[in-house]
C-alpha cells in the first residue's frame, strides 16, 4: 500500500470512520460506466493531451472528446452482453484505464476489461450469485518431459465435501497461451459456475494444462523470471505435448476424485489446443467420449516428423468406430483456419462420418469471443 | 488475442517458424532492464510528451530523459534485492509499462512490478528452480456469517502425493486487502517454496482468508461485479471476523490433511490482520502455538462494542499462562502504529511477559516491503 494513503486511512479509520467514508471513498461503481441502455461511458483525465482515442474490442479506434478540465469522454452505442477489453491511446501512448483495476493479459499485451451483462443478469462470463467452484494451480510430475509442470484445475461447488467421482474436461489453450489462458481469458470458472447452477452443465472437473512443453509454467511463474510472454517456443506442435499428455491424465486421476472412463472424459482446445485435442484423441481412440475442436489448427508443419501425426485418416476411422459420444467442431466464418477445417470436415464426410460429428459455424474469426461461446456450448452438451 | 496478430503469427508459424521467430519475437528478457550491477533501466516511447517521470517504490518521482525518436529513459542507482513497483507519468497521465505484463494491484491502484534478485539468486520473492506448492482459491461455508466465502490456500510441494498431516499458518491481510493480498503482494507462495526448499521453513499449509465480513470474496469475484476496490466496508474491526473465524478453522481442518493441535497452528496478520490475529488468539488462548503481529493495529475504535475486545489484559495473561511457543511482534520505526504497539509492549512488560515475546523492529513504515520481510522471518521460526 502507498504509505501515505494507508496511514491516513488507518489513522482516520481508527477514530472517525464516517469521515473516512465521505472523503476517501472513490465510489465503488467501477469503471467504465455501464449505462442502463448498455451504452458504455469511458473517461480519462489528460489535460495536456492533444489526441485521445479509445481502442475497444471489436471496434475501430475512436477519438474521444475533450471536455472541461482536460477530461476526455466517449459513450458507445449499446453493446451486446459480453466481455470487452480496451485501452486508451493518449498522444500515441497506450494506457490502461487507471480507474479500472480489472485487466486481462493476452500473450504480451495487457488491457483493461469490463463485462456488459444482460437485463436478466445471465451473461455466462460474469460472476453471479451462485455457488462457486475451487480454482487451483497445481504442479504435477511429467516423467515423459522430465519436469514438474503447472496446470490449473477447476473443481465444481461442493467438490471438497462430496464423495462423488466426477467427469473431467481437459481444456487446452492456443499458441501464445499457457495454463492461465482459459481461466483468465476464457472465464472458465465463471462459465462452469453459471452453467452448473442453471442446471445446464453437469458438475465436472476442468483441467487446463500448459501446452508449451519447453516451459514448466506460465511466464513469470518459473525460474526464468519475469520474462515477456511470447508466441515462440523452442518446441511446439511437434508431437511432444501429445506424447506427454498421459502424465497429466495419470496425475489427475491419481489425485482427484475422477470417474476414469471414456464416458466421463472429454478433451477440447482452441487453435493449437484444438490441434492437440484432435491428435491426442485420434491417437487414443478409446479414451475420450467427447472431443471439441475450437478453431482448431489441423495440418502439421511440414518439417515436423512424429508418429502422432501419421495416418490421421486411419486413426480417425478407428476413433469413430469406437463411437465417441460427441465430436464437436466449431469455427468462425472469418477464421484464418476456416479452409483447413473445411478440408478436415470433407475428409470426415468422405469417410461417411458426416452425421457423426456436430458442426458449429459462428460469425467472427480467431478470437476469444468465439472460444468463450464455444466453451458455453460444448460444456452444456457433454457428460449427459 | 488480437485477431490480426494471432492470424499473422499462426499463419506464418504453420509454415515458416524460423521467420516468425526472427521478425515477431519481441525479446523475452522482460522490462524493465535489470543490469548486472543491479541498476535498472526504464524506457517508454512517448514522442509527443513534454514531461515523463518515473514513480518507483521507495524513491521520489524522478524525471526521465528524452532521447532520439521520443524514447524516454532512466537508469537508477543500484537497487537492493527486492520486489519493486512503478508507474510512468506521461504529461500528468499515469501509465503502466506496456513492455511489462507483470502488474500488482494495491487496493484500487495497479502498478507495474519487477524483482531485483541477488547475485546468488536467493531473493525469497522471486521464483527459483525449486519444487512449488499448490495455490487454491476455495469457497468455504461460514454458518456464523451465513455466507459462502472465498479464501486462498497454499499447500507445500508434494502435499497431494503425501499422507502426512501438516501444520497450518493462518495469514491475515490488512484494511483494503482481501484473500488475494498475501498471495499477490506478499508473494506467500514464492516465500514458502523458497524457504521450504532451503530447509529454512517446515512444510506448512498457509490459509489466507478474506477479513472483510461484508463481502464474500475479493472485488470482481462476487456478484457485485467489477467494482472498484475500497478501504471502506460496512462492517470491519467490529469483532465479527474474530467471531466467525472458527468457521475457517473448522473448514480447513475438515477438508485438508491438517495436524489440528496448538503446536501445529499459527496465526499472523498485518495491520488490521495483526489486530485480528491479536484478538482471535487472545480469545482462544489454548488454540494458537504461534502468533505474529505485523505492524498490527491494537486499539479498537471507540464506538465498537464487542466482548471480543473486552478485558484484553486479562485475556493476554491467560493466553501467556498457556505458554505460546512464539509471540512475535514486528513493526517499522516509521510506522504510524508504532506508538500503539509500544503501549501494547509496555502492557506485556508490566505483566512480567517481557521475555515471553519476540520483538522485531525494522526500518521503514506501514508497507508491504516490511510485511514480506516479516513473513520470511516468522515462517522460518514456527513449527520447529
């Protein structure tokens, strides 16, 4: 805490809390201001600036308007209920909103964030007054990779007090992500809390591992120090993660109360994570009852040689012979992986599997907005 | 992820990763630049700015120097190994360092952060190449407060695979804090990982509850939405947290492998949390073998009436009759609670308890720098 502020507060507070409340309370309504009509008002004080723009998710950069006392403001048109990220750009310098403590990291970029809920307060990404699950960051042993690695595990409300064995969804991040991505950007805990409370999803454990096999954990959480996160890894999409994945399943099934059967085991991922989900499930055709490919990468890099990626068509036929309960493919119309996915679906169709998978085509491209929606959709179907 | 960037990266990466590495890798060394002599170099690009200053923990605001192309820089004198927070102020607008994704929230202020390690890489606040414990955010039931509430629990490396019952440290935050404060600002997981690996601390569970009884969890983690964190609470330091504390102990002892005895139970806290630790332990004289008061508030507000705060001297005598194994009081010379603590020690001394407690006086004031140090000290002594 900044010494002066705390000293002041605590000093006053011990004697005259009413005064403290009047003079020091900055207002707890949060920033930006979300209006009743779902327009959103942004403001930033920058008296010396000549140009201030708002950079908001899904919108072109928009100039803000200078008012009295150097306060720049902007009110949007009504926004649809969702999670949004934004920055201000003040005379060319990108800044967060200092009145908003809620931020979101995307690879090496940090943005301010807010949520527009709907009129009935049912936006699945917001925290509602429902029972909440536990979120743990655990370190597991990977004998295959010869390292301890971190993963994030969500257990549903009541897990600690129960004796029930639960189904598990393995949920994999994309390139540039890590074991924090689905939790932070995907809002997995909020989505699951809300779906379970509404009776739309079965209580389940969600395991979010780190898919970058050259690191033990997210940047900042290893002895490498407070390094800048990057898309680039020494090893990636080379079959190594898929080969080591059994270490994760083993650790989870040994240390959590898990229903360890195909009917109670799902795997899904976005982009690189979809690629991982595709090949892990294809190489272990009897293991996963539910598979979700969210904007999945499909085609291995040319220089990669791994048995994991050989004979995909044959493996897929074997996998479908085992009758997965759900094979779910979701992608946005504008996704740069759309064509790759189209070819993959053609391959499935040509193997007479056209009615054996579920295809979900959305608007938009390769973006978290879609992946959060796909999680809501997928989590609502599995384990039923 | 920003669509354009990801599409670019993923598109390139699937075909020519070498190119991606050369052109898109921003360098993974992190910002700011920590030099070998422990000076630190800061930089920010602000071509249109007329004044840029650095606001760094423990230093007066310092003007940065404008260089070519609008790059402002500043190199500090050598800094002692520790954790530091900072902001840039660009023409009066406070900004984070956009090249640094590591931030720290203190009540309603977000700052960039970095760590200066020592030459032997033993700074207890940095992540080192040692086994790591699990960090969980769990929801427990508080029948006393009639709500579900969140707390943060650290379990040491190997907890999951072991059958051993472990000692527990209950670690309480100050005014303006919540169940995330000790984890984030106190670096509790890093401190414990490092001390345990070095054989300086016993493996222990650390329970970090939320001491604000008018909220279920930290701001942003409840149905109240993404509200601005505040020092002000409807209920605080009124005896309610102390009265409900048994719910926390009960839940922990029911759901974790805990050695549930006085010799294996410690309680400590900073500021308001020290006040809580003081009164919880005094009102339960047979429960806590180790008590830590870090810059503790001592004197209740005049308008508060609670049996919890009555007859402190008598309760303290009874508590010391039960021979706590450690009663530790730490405070900085410049702390605004110094006099209050001095009176408390005089009271202990006048009860012939002068040699029954351990007193640690540091430099500095009411600040996290001290509380992190006190945690290192306290955690190294208890349960031995």
